[in-house]
């Protein structure tokens, strides 16, 4: 049954795990690309796919009332709530819940990532390195003045 599900999905022109329910029904629009990008982002950050192929097929055929993905932060606790909301919106099985454009999705990802803890931590690390270099330089200069004037 699984191999026939994959064949059905491949016949519509898409990689099964990244194909939106609407694409399976023949609806080709930008939101199907946003869905695929959201699945890729989910997978990159968690190491897993949000949905099983069989569940997506069952949902499209009306045999599964809802398609639910586990929250990305359950698999990777460093994902910020804002980024998690962006991901979940992009991979929503309902077309109406997704971003209206790739630009809006990209902006939301960039904004959420910019405000994430890891991004701030990286910037703090660089700031600490710069401050440390300045302190070491100041200590060296002070020691040179001490040696010069106090011999």
C-alpha cells in the first residue's frame, strides 16, 4: 500500500514527503511551495518530517479528520516560539492558514530567526570577544606605561 501511495504522489510531480494536501488534489499555487519550504525547515531543525506520507494521503482522501504535526520545539528545544509559529503556519494542512506569499514567509523566518536565542547568543559571543580583546589591549598598554614610568 505504501509503494502505491508513493507512485500516486510521484505521478502528480512532487516529492511525496514535501507535497501539500492541496497539491495532491491538483491545486498548484505558491502556497504549495511555502508548504514544501516549511517542511524542509522543520526537517532541518528537528531531523524529522512533520507528517507521514500515509497520513497526508488519508487526510486528502477525507479518511483522516485532521493532520497534526508535533511542535518542532519538542524535538529541538532551542527553537524559539516565534520560529515555531512560523514553521507550523507554513506546514499547515489548510491552505488558508499558510503565508500568502513566499516573501511574507521569508520575512517571517528572517524576523523569527533574528530574535531567536541562538542568534542573540552568537552576537553576544562576538561582543564578548571584542570586549575581551579591548580589555587585554588596555591591560597591556597600562602595563607598558607602568614599566615606562616605574621601571
